[in-house]
C-alpha cells in the first residue's frame, strides 16, 4: 500500500517541480539557499547537502519533494495575492500619510518629461520642414515614443516610469474619445471579441507575473539576516527586473488597452443601442455621455436609443 502510494505521488512530481522552479517564488528560496551557502561556506554547504541526500530513502525523498513543492506553491499563491497592491505601490499610489516621500520622484519624472517635450518641439520643426538629418529623424522617433509613455496632460504625472505608462494607457482614451476606460472597462470587456480578450488576458497575466517576480526578488533582502550580501543583491536585482521587464510589460499592456478602445469602443455604443457617432467631435461627446451614463446614469435626451436597424 505504502509503495503504491509513493509511486502514485511521485509519478508526475518531476513535471510539477519543473513548473514550480520557473515560478517567481522559486527565486526567493533559491536566493535563500545561496545566502545560507555563503554563510556556512560553499564547501561545507555542498557536503551537508550531499550527506543529507545520501541518507534519504525513496519514500523520504518523495515526501521531501512533496513538502518542497507545497512550500513553493503556497509561496506563489501568497505572492499573487499581494501582486496587485504591490503594483499599485510601484505605480505611485501610496497611503496619504507617507505620500510626501514620492515628491522627489514626481518632480524628477515631470522634469524628464519637460526635457523630452522641449527636445521633441525642437526636432519636430526640422522634421516637418524636411530639414532634419537622418540622425535627427531617428532621435525624433525615439523621443516621440518616450513621450507616448507619459499622460497627454502633464499635470497628473506619477512618480515612477511604470506609473506614468499605466496612467497614460488609462487617460489617453479619455483625451481622444471622451470615454473613461477605467469606469467603463467591465462594459468594454464584454463587447470585445474572444481574440482581443485572450491577447489582453495574456498580457495582463505577464504583467502580474513580472510584478510578482519584482516582489519576491526584493523580499529576498530578508536573507540579509543570514548573509549581508543578500540585501544589495536583492535590491539591485529587484530594480533590474523592474526596469528590464516590468516597464516593458506595462508598455505592451497599455498599447493593447489603447488598441482595443480604438477598435471596439463603438461596439459599446452599439450594444447600448446608441447611434454611431457622425464625426470625431461627436465621437468624443458620445464617449463622455456614455461614461456618465454607465457610471451614474444620465437622463438627458441629446442621445436617442435606436433599434437594431439604426432607427430611432
């Protein structure tokens, strides 16, 4: 009975371990293992592990593997629970009593945007007059792309690059179409085709996974209680993941949000039985009305419902 139980438990244990080892939580425990090895000495750590493994029976090995898998799984689930609050903090939404700590970051981001805008204006004049060199045209494209990662209105600048990318994705549809994507997102989601939903969900899942990775790598600073080098390694590693992976993931997700609003916001109007907008100005007016109508209700008669054939 015990033998069959062990065989059953260990039958797909290897594949589960491989999956768990590529999850963000595994980084935390791997860095912990490295910290312990540094503290006791690499040779002593290797000898201890070899002696411990050599004394394990098959049943014990399976139980240890199951216990390790359970620790990784629970750690991963706890990490995902705290991912959204962590992302909000990384955006710059801190509790009011300590929000003043973000002022230097907000100022730095605003000054950076102003420098980009000044450079953009200087280059735009040459580019539009066809007087720019090839290098200036390339630089113009780079600056234009960087400016697109900030909100159109510079007033609500966030203290982090990640926060500005996310805020730009949330506010640019309002500037363009008058529709508040945050307040109308559940309704927009329901009118999206399956392909768009799948692409958005995959992008958001990738963003969350990278956010979880940032959290676990930063949390590895706790291993500094065992080996002090863990603190700088954890902090630098967390920042590296933030810059190299989280910000690009946010850009991709933000681009997709803007794209689906561009392509499908009129599907929402159609689902609400509203007449299609006649012009860009009317489109923006209708988007503002729909936001208010869905958020608080609106009884004005400027916009009349139509039937499936478009008749009032």
